C-alpha cells in the first residue's frame, strides 16, 4: 500500500482550521486536522510533509513521524509541528481503517467506557470567521447575537449563575471561564486594578451563590499575565475554590511557572502551547503543573499525544487533551482519553459539538449526562461530510505521487 495523494481543505467561514486527507492506492482516505495559521500549515504540508510521505507505506507511522521533525520547530507548536500533527492523525486514521479497529483500540484499548466532561464556555461566534484567536478583542466581548441555547461566552460574562445551573443540569463536572482576559488586554498583563479585579471576580460569586460546589470552575488565563499579577489573581480567587489555573503565564520560563505553582494550593494546568514530549518533560521534572493539558493537533498528533500521556503517568500527573478547536480534534481527544490510564476529564464545547461540528463531519463523539463517549467506527470513526466539498468558500490544494521514470 502506498500514499498516492495528499490534499488540504480550508473553509473561509472557519479560517483557523486546516483539514488534511491522505489517499492510498487501496482506496483508504485518512483524515487529519490542525488549527491556527491554516494557510501557513497548508504550505508546509505540501512543501515539506508531502515529499516525505508520497509513495510511502502509510502504516510506517513512527518512521514518518521522525522523518517529518525537520531542522526547526521540533519542540514548538508552530507551523511545522501543526502540519506534522495533522498528517500523523490522518495516518492513524488509515491504520484504523485497514485493521477495522477504532484508534483507541490500536493504542491499547479502553481504560474506561466513557469519560467525565467539562464545558469550555465559548459560544457560537467564538470560532466562525472572527475572532481568529482565543483572546477576544475588547469590542467583541459579549456581542450577544445568540445562535442557539449555548451562547456560553456571553453567559459567563453576564449570567454566570444561570449558565452554571444549566451546566449542572446537563451533568458537567466543570466549566472553564476567562473573565480576566479583557483586563489583560488593556494592560498587556502587567497590572489589574482593584476595581477591575473585583469585576472579574463577579462570575465566580454568581456561580457559587447559585450552585455552590456542585460544579468545578476551571480558570483560563491564556498566558496573558506576568508572574506577580498572575499570583495576585490566584490569591484573590482561592476563596471560590477553583479547580485549576490554566496557563497563568507564558511557558517561556518554567522556573517562573514553578514559582507560580508553589504559590497556590490550587493546581496549575499547562499547556496547549507546548509541543512534543520534551517540552512536557521539562514541566514535569520541575513539578510545575498538577495537570498536563496538550493538544494532539498542535503537539505532534496521536503518536505524540500517547507518549505525553504515558510520560505524565510516570510522574503521577493526570492529563486532559485540549479541545476548543475543530471536530476532528474532538474525536482524536476522546480516543486518547478513553485509552490513557491517567486521563480524568475531557474538555468539550457544547456550542461546538451540538452545532457547527455537525456541519463539517459525519460523526461527533456523544456527550450525554456529563460524559463523553468515543466513536466506535474504524480509525477516527468520522469523515468530512460530502457537502463540505461543494461549499463556495472551500479551497483545496493537492500534491500527488509521481512515479519515478526508469530509463531503458
């Protein structure tokens, strides 16, 4: 079996997502995905990834992973690693199709039948076209044009008690919110005034007043703060018993992250911004995080996601993959968390999996009564919907295998 064609698919409505399809001469089509810098990732896939893979056996996954490391980007979540991640996922999808097994089975089977879920409180307008990044511009906060019942970003900003009650009713163990981002953008993360700090604490007050401790609160800080201000925020939050502080500072200085982690009794979670097991090893060696969050579509694909989870297990640290991106990522995450012994909760976005994910792929993992269930089909268990290729905003780029010319 050989890889005959690699194609990338992008949609103007979802400008952050780059899908990849890897075709074989036996008719298998593997699907992958990554997020952010989609045009640059597409260019890397065709310039650097395709020459490694075209004409090769798609089941030599580890060999291809090593060959796509390249000279730069090997420890980052930059363009090279995002492209490699998408291609690695597509190869695992082919592996599952060939063996007629879901990916979690190929990783060693189920450690659990289902996994607890927490809801990241993004809304319908969080990903479509704008904003193009996780930290919203000030004039986009609370735009308010709800497209359904789960406009959860507006919910945590303005109706946090109602939102928490809704999530408890649906069985979620936790909710992730980021009310501090607005104030970080105003000061570049160097200062938060007492008045602004008090405003940012209001959602936490509303949540605890409405539902008490019936739900965990994950605090997303998006790496926007310097160390002193992050510690100030953490101290102010402790009375509300948050579950974790995620990415409180940039991951550039792990000694500073270690200092932050030691300054609070609340666990530190890090970090979707890190690439490959080597970056996570440095965090684990410093005991700088109590939860490892990684994104398999950023950090090296399914191959590296499995390795990162196993590495964290040796340090007795739990893992949970990041999901506030695209539908293929969600499917990948659940395969990994169903398999990994030290996975304990799965991130999901109810506005996404109940909404636009279903516009793009054929199957989405089931979320029911606060649990996520894996897809059971071969490989990923999902594929791009045929109508994706008929969209007016779809663009596709193709690289094909050219057989060597043998001279007489």
